[in-house]
C-alpha cells in the first residue's frame, strides 16, 4: 500500500538504486575489465542505470522496484 503523502510504498523503504531488482553489475564491454551498473528492465535493457550511487541519496527512476526479499515487512 502506498503512502498518500509521498506516493512511496512505505514497506519498501528508501529507493536506493543499489537496491533495485533490475540492477546488474557487469563487466563493461570494450573496456579493460571495468565494472558497470546495467539496467535489466525491459524498458532500459542493457543501458546504464541512472543511479545515483551515493550514500543516502534515493533514485528518481520511475522504474525502480525493490530486490526480492528486501523491504518486506518481517
Ligand atoms: S535505471 Fe532504474 S530500473 Fe534500472 S536499475 Fe537503475 S534504478 Fe533500477
């Protein structure tokens, strides 16, 4: 159930890009083994995640979803 004031799902907690179910850390093609954050969502498949990857900073990405098992009420 979403929050009427923020539009966020209260049980999901902060919307950190690092906790997105669509995020995959992969080796960057064409580079010398650098790792990059790729988005596996069908709308962005293969593109870089919009991030940000900063502590305490939530993403504004409208496609964000929590990883399975995270943000679940216990
Ligand atoms: S671009 Fe959006 S949906 Fe894709 S991994 Fe990043 S936060 Fe998740």
